[in-house]
C-alpha cells in the first residue's frame, strides 16, 4: 500500500496506484502527473442539487478521468459496470484473476470502517480491492492507514453507490495491467491538450466560467447552513487543482512543449485565481463571500480558457 502524498492527489489516483503496486508493476507513475493526465483538474461544473453539494465540481467525471490517465500512461484498462452492488461483488469473487480491482465511485458515507463515515454521504470515492490466492479480500483506502481485511458479505455493504451522481446508476470496477509506458513528453503533451479541451467544452456547455456565477446565485438565494460546509470543501479542492495546473505548465515548459511566455501568462491568471480562492475560503468561515470574488474568478477562468486555446504547441 502506498503512503499519503498530498491533498492534490484524489482518491481515484490513490486507488489506481495501489492497484499497480499490488501487481509489482514498475515504474509507478508520478502521482501528480497521473492526476493531471486524468484531465479532472481542468474545467468546472455546477450541478443543480437540493443539497448544494456539487456547486464547483469537476466538469469531467473522475470515473472517466482515471481511465483516461491510465491509457495516457500506457497501461491496459478493463472496466465492468453492474446494476447492483451484489452483482459486482459476486463477479469479483468469481473472477479474482482479473484483480486487483479499483472500485468506484462508491458512496463514501457507506464505508463503515472510516470514522464518522456518515458525515460523507453522497461523496464519490474510490478504493482498491485485492484478492489473495485463498480467495480472501482486502481493501485499501486513501483515507485509512493499512489494509482492511473484508469478507465478501461486508464488501456488499460497503460498495454502495447511493445517490452519488458520478456513479451514473452503476457500480463500476476496473483493472489496470502493465503496458508500454509512453515517454514523458508525449504524456505531457496529451495532458495539456486534454486540459485545454476540457476548459473549452466546459465553457461551451454553459459551465466552466459560468459555474462561478451560478454558485454565487445559489449562495445569495439559499440559507448558508445548506451550502457552507460543502462549498468550503469544494473551494479547497478547486485551489488544489489550480496548483496542479501550474505544475502542468512548468513541466510542459521544461519539455519545450509550451513557450515560457505562454507559461507565464497562463500562470499569472492561475495565481490570481488561487489568491481569490484563498480569500474566498477565509471569508466563508466568517460569513457570506462577496459576489465580486465570484465575478473575478469567472473572468480569470474565461481568460485562462482563451489562452489555452491560443497556446502554440509543437506539430
């Protein structure tokens, strides 16, 4: 099982890395570059939900993103979707040779081995399931230190999709196997292209920059007790994704994929967003943030999207 490497790395990437490590596959990817390759950090979506728990969520479903990252790195990915948790667990028990498995998204609130798991209902989460030669299952979770021995019956209780929208009504399990790992420069180029495409698609779908505007409208028309905790959580994750964006720019510049001029200009807008987000997080702790902060974030997102489209890349 791998160690905790930082808040920029989300549970889906941890689960994939544990899946690879269990098989002794080397090299283990650079965790942050794997997260970047998923394209999940780029582009925002506002979801209309009574719980106000997806107001600044990724435009791309992380369930699709981790598969994309694995393929960009050159690993072989197989995925199976099941209409019920029972069907998924029965299939894994019957096909241990396909494992280890990355299961998710599942409802984090159903993971009873986590302290206070009920506080995390409807949060999408990913775990690794390893099957021993004797047919016994172990869980590995980025939120838990060590392995968790688990019976197949208990696994049926843990792997609930609940009302997690990212699950799209199915429990998905996947396996990652060794493949021909792509050169770093090629991976970074594909990651940069994917980032730009996500930002443009989010804007064209009425999301992206407008997600900030719609979020602002919600907090102006909805009591704070409904959205405050969720928004604090989401703002912190948006900030972390912006730091990953900066890492992508720096890596692409070093690999001569992106000019220093483009890196600096896009980076300046990103740093502006990070500063506003930090101030927004501080304001949320003590009251309702100003509409002006959301307007500035929207304008920065528009400018970043435009600059990504205009960036000159190698042919």
